[in-house]
C-alpha cells in the first residue's frame, strides 16, 4: 500500500514540477511598475493602449541604444533578447485591442495612436534590418526574430487600419 501511495505521489509531483519549471522559464514581458500602471488603467482602452505603445517604444529605444554602444558584449544575443521583449509587448498590445473589441469599446482614438506607432516601429525595425553593423554570424542569432517582428508589425498595421475603418463605420451608425 505504501508503494502505491509513493507512486501516486510521484506521479502527481512530476507534472507539477514540470509546470513550475515551465512557468519560470516564461518571462513576463512587463516589469512590476508597468503592470501596476496597466492595472490602474484596466477599464480604459485609450489609457491602456497608450501605455502599451509607450512600453513597446521604450523597448525599441533600449534596443537602439544598446546597438549604438560599441562596448556592449554579445550584441547579437542582446539584440535578439531586446527584439523578443519588444515583440512580447507588441503582442500584448494586440491582445488588449482584441479584448476591447470583444467588449464593443470605442477604439477610434487609440487606434489612430496605434497606427502612428506601427509606422514608427516599422521604420525602426527596417533600419535595424538594413544596418550593416553586424557580421553574418551575429545576424544569424536575431535575423529570424527580426523578420518575424517586421511581419508581425506589417500584419498588425494592416489589421489596425482595417479595424479603425470598421470602428468608424460602426460608431457613425450608433450616433444616429
């Protein structure tokens, strides 16, 4: 009987241990201060979306600053990590837009800000792609992620423009 209890306990403990390890390996794209700011703006689409735009912008600025510093060790890996941080926040922005759309929120004003930010972010990422300040071996560490980020922004920008047109049409009819 004790043997069966041990087997059951081990059988239950292993999945919990693996889940805990997986949860630790995933990183939170936002820091505690940013999470608090978002919590304060939880129900306000414009404020919340503005925060996400700023957080994404901050990550691109950090990426640009790091890439302009010739003394940075392992620039390729840091470029990869900072690109991943940007992409995680941008994905969170898109997820929040989807959430507010599902709640039938009026997103016309914040979407205009998002579209402007999309254009800014696209140009910054394309500038990184066209920069010749890395060796081919270094570029290999982050090239796939950079291409993925550019594709995500291109798709996101297209979706945001389409959503704005839909919102304009929807809210025009609601006012009548």
